[in-house]
C-alpha cells in the first residue's frame, strides 16, 4: 500500500535575504528573481516583499495572473512574463 506522508515547505525569509545579498555581491549586473508558481509555493507576495527590500526591482513569472498579482501589490516593480 502506498501511503503519502504529510509534507510541507518552509522558507526562512532571513536566509532568502542573505542569499540574495550574497549573490548580488558577486555581480555588477541586476538580478531578476524568478517567482513563478507563487514563488514555488512559498508565497510570491511575501518573497517579493523581502527581495524588493534588498533592492530587486524586476521579477519573472510564468502566467499573466501572477504578473497582475505582483503589480497590484508592488506597482513600482517590473514583472516579466517568461511563460509561453
């Protein structure tokens, strides 16, 4: 019998911030975090809020609905539709 065990994903927003800033320190280029699929199930609005506070101003999503959600929450960011 195949039983599925309960599982969850938890994101540490302080670690996300640290990882973004460390990655940014390695480049002179602008980073564009990809936050499609609700930031891979971690909550796009929450994730974008943290990354925006770190200086990110462009984000990639897969669907128009995701872009509209982010634009409503953060009118000052650019959202690129990277899906088909």
